[in-house]
C-alpha cells in the first residue's frame, strides 16, 4: 500500500493562478522528502481549491481552504 501517497500530484488554485507540488520519496543523493507538501503564498491571498491526483489516477478535491492550516487528505 502507498500510505504516503508517493507519486501524487497536487494543484492549489489561488487568485493568482495554480501552484503545483508533487509527493516524492527522494530528491537527490542520500536525501529524502517529507510526505507532505507546503504551499507558500502572499498574505490575504484568496484560495480556491486543492486538487490531488493520486498515483492510480483517481482525483480528490478539497474546497473551503484556509491559510495557515494543515489539511490531511486521505484516498477514498
């Protein structure tokens, strides 16, 4: 099972456009990445939705996002 969502692609819609991240296990020689993504944007930016494209092709949408928050998304 892929409990860390390795290979998932994320897109966050903001008033200034889309921000993209991906979840990966490693980024270079002897290094690793956390299985969480961080999006940085200017203060007072309006957020639209978060789209998660899971490695198996399924898609999850998260709406009503708040800045400075932690969102946990689980594959259904």
